[in-house]
């Protein structure tokens, strides 16, 4: 009887705690697609040094992967910020670029769209028989519009080429990125935008740095890309007119 009473006294508080936890979980708002990926440290707010120039990184998950390393490499030289989401295809940029740019002054904007544009889709789903998610003609037109908006900021612009697509990558076909990079090269040349050729830089190192059958990279691979991004951003800062 005494043991039963002790068990009852012990389990009642535990049941109350479990009930409270269940209620909190049920009441928690569901995370919606496209919301800031706050769980990733690359999206964490930073304390800017007002004496330093500002660099903005725009891109998809590849850019998310190298953000922290770029920030570390440019520590004391620039405030390195990024858009608060995965940039996705150019259609995302068309919808959200003004919001991402905000009202502050940018000294350098390092940007890319491509891997999501060339994803093969049909009826809203990945389908290797479908066209690019953003067909080639629209991709070029979107880039022209986006570059025009970026130029209007007065920032020094740096276009990052789309990194390699290996065989077996989900929803993508190897060498489609080569075609996308050729389209982008025309737009950047016509607009006098500097090019950070991440594709050519990492291509000889894919076996060492890229995950198998995947467009993403290992931590060492992202650190490798970050050095290139940091160097090109720093060169752009040095070339940027003093404001």
C-alpha cells in the first residue's frame, strides 16, 4: 500500500508535465515553406561594424553552405550578410529581391541563381522528362531584370557561376548547368558584371569536395568555395568607388 501511494505521488506530477508539453506542441505554429531557416547558424543575425563595408550574399543552399566561412575570412574587413532564405530559382528573386535588399547601402553583392532554375519539373513535381523549372528563355529574361535591379543599388556586383551537377543528382541533368552558365555569361558581359567562376574553380576538385550524386558539398568543399567567394568579394571591395 505504501509503495502504491509513492508511485501515485510520483506519477501524478509527471503526467501533469507531459500534458503541458503536449499542449505546447499542439499550440506551436507550424513552420511554413519559405520562412527564414533560423535553425541554421548562417541565418543568425550579426552585429555589424559600422566602420566596415557591407557585402550581401544571394544564392541557394550552396551559398548557405559557404556563408559562415566567408564571414570568418572577411572578419575585420567587411560585414558579410546574406538573404534570410534559400534564394531558390530566379522566380524567387523576381518576387523577393526588393525585400532582400532592404533600404541599407550595399558595397558588394555576390549573387547566383541557377541550380533551382535547371531542376526538371512537370506539373509542379520533379520529373526528368519535364523542362527546366524556369525555361532557358525565361531564365535569361529574369537574370536581365534582376541584374538591372541590383545595378540600381550602386553596389559592385559579382556573379557566381553555378557549380557542377554530377550524374544522378536529384531532378537535374549533368551539363545543364553548363548551358545555364553560358546564358548567364551573356547577361553578365552585357552588363559589365564581374564573374566569380566557382564552376571552373571547383570542377577539378569534385571527387574531393562534392557529395556523391549530389549538388551539395562537404564541409571542406564549402570552405574551399568560401575562399574563392571571399577573394572575389574583397577584390570587388577594392575596385568599388569610395562613397
